[in-house]
């Protein structure tokens, strides 16, 4: 998201860090690049001017000398960008009571899809979640919610017979008792008109939600300010989720606009997949744009994709320092559910430059490939699964496995190569991580070494 802005920010910090002197010409050049990138990201002119003035102010401050001035300027740039994105506020469920989230927004904002993503997010964190379809305006809404919920194994309630959302809620309320979190998907309109306000107020009174969350598409840019302000005044929303951040250059406008209204952004959605939902932390967001990574968000995405059971498996893998072939398939599935390596490499510290050297799709896998691998593993003996290395020089075993699984021997060799690659990752990366300090993982040198290994994947037949 906002790749161009991130690229400009990284170049700006590199220019500052590598400069011998911070003269007026260099500062003007950096400021102009920043202004252009921020305006293209649809950040308001007022905020762009404020940031530009702060950066220039540091450059002419005679009290700050030498290296300190360069470090101070980079810090000011980071702090100002964080400030204009607003304060970090987490969406935390209240313990000891049922949490009820009311999702609000206009037509096309993505409420129904976001309801499922949010349900999955909290379900993977050990909560019992129920989705309730209260959009009685759009004919396809109930079916969409049903399909999304069933696909992702979430409980849901829809009622196509009842056309009044308040009555629908009351009719099924007794069924809500066993759930920790109830997420209500409501109807939208083209504008926040009187009918929509009246409906929302009636639902709000009936549901008594713990959170009222506005869903805003990121591609509307600064227009998000007007929308957030109107909903704040009408129904006192408690937070915002900004959708479609993967497909827009105007996301900076939507984020800063929400911050200006005082409406905290809880989450961003960054794609169509169920796990393309991430908590919005301005400090971490800017850290990512500057190429410094964001392990916190990465770990949260892994939780959303895998759940608590998977964390225990990863812990055992880390302790043993070795993957099994079944682990390989599971890890590749997990990577796919995160959106692939391209979506997460900006979150890994040090990968802003190293990541560019890794071939696109190096760790990606299509469903057909995973299916092949599963058939291959089923055709192996227990000994072969435990020690795949014995297969490398025994062509008769390879031929037997290929024939038994209905694939070519090259497919078996491809799985073994992927096994070696991921096993090397475990030894190079996970083995160096302390339990309490996840940021102490691979060094830059280790990452470069690993990147070279990934380069070999280009020659692999997948």
C-alpha cells in the first residue's frame, strides 16, 4: 500500500543520512519530493505544509550540529508523519460481557466482507463469534454473508423473511447468548440520509453495541473527512475501518482525514482474502513506509491466518530446528493465506532492500501445487517423511513415489528443494530468535545470505 510514498520516504531518509552537509539546496530537494509524494497520496495541502515547515525548521536550527542534526531531521520526519495519521487506538473486547459491534457505512464500502474478516480476526484469538445479517435493503447481502461465513467456518444468522432489521434482531436475540462477540452487518445508502440515520439510531438503541464502527473505502481520499464527520455527529461512531487500501494511491488522504475528525482507525483491509485485515498503528505504519519493518503487525497477521494451535507447532519447530515435509505444506499454505511474500516483505526489518532481490513469487504456491505435494507425501513411507534427504540419491524411491502420487519425478524433486529452502530459513532465522525478543531475529548479513538462496528458486521447476 502507498508504495510510491514509501519509496520517496526511504530515499529522503537515505539522502539525509548520507549527506555530508545539510545545505539549503539538499533540504529543498528533499522537501519538494516529500510534498509531491504526499499530495499524490491525497494528503491535505495544510498537513503537507505543516510537515514541510517542520523539516525546514530543523535544517536551519543552528543549535543542532553535525550528525545530531541529520538524526534529528529523520526523527522529526517520522514523528510528524505519525502525528498526522492520528493516535493509535486498539479495538479491545471487554472481558466478562458480550461484545456487540455495529458496522455502519454507505453502499459499496465493504461492510459485509469486513464483517467476515473481523469475525475471523477475533475467532482466531479464541473468541466465539456470531455474524448477524441486518442488511435487509440489498437482496444479495444475506447470501454474501452466508457464503463468507460458511467458507470461513463462522457462525451466522440471516433471515430473508424479515424485512425490518430491528425486528430481525429481536426475533433471534435469544440465540446470541453463547457468543463472546456478535457482529451486526447493517444496510447502507448512497448518502447518509434521514432514513439511514433513523434506521441506525433504532438499531443502536435495540442492540446497545459496545462499538460502532464506520467502514470507509480508502479510494475516496479526503472525502473520508466529510463522511466520518457526518457519522460522528449522527451516531457517535467509536472507530473506523478503512477498506481497499491495497488498490489505491489515495489511502493517505483517507487516513489523515479520519485523524483530523478525531475518529480512530482500528483496522485497514488490504485485499480480498480473509486475512487481509491488519490493525492500524500509525507508528508501525510509518516504520513500514520508511523500510524499517513492522514485526508486530506481521505476527498479528500470522495469528489471524493460523490461530493459537499453529503457534504451538511453530514453537516446536523452533525448538527442534527442523521441519517435516508436512510442515512445508502447512507453512506454504499459511504464506498463501497471508497474501504471499509480496504482501509481507515490507513488514520484515531489513527486507526493504533485500526483498527486492528475491524473485517475485519465490514462496508463493498455487492450490494445484499444494495438492500435488500432499499426494506426494501420502505416497511416502514414514522413514522418507522423517528423513527426506535419503531420497535425493535414490532414483528408485523417487520413481516409486512419483508413480504412486500420479506426478512427475521433477515434482517430487521440487518439493524436496522447497523443503531444503524452508529448513534453511528455520536454521538461519528462527534459531536466532529469543522467546521474548522477536526483533532479534536475522541480521542484515543473514538476510542477504538467505536472499541469495531464494535467488536459486528461479531455476526450480514449479
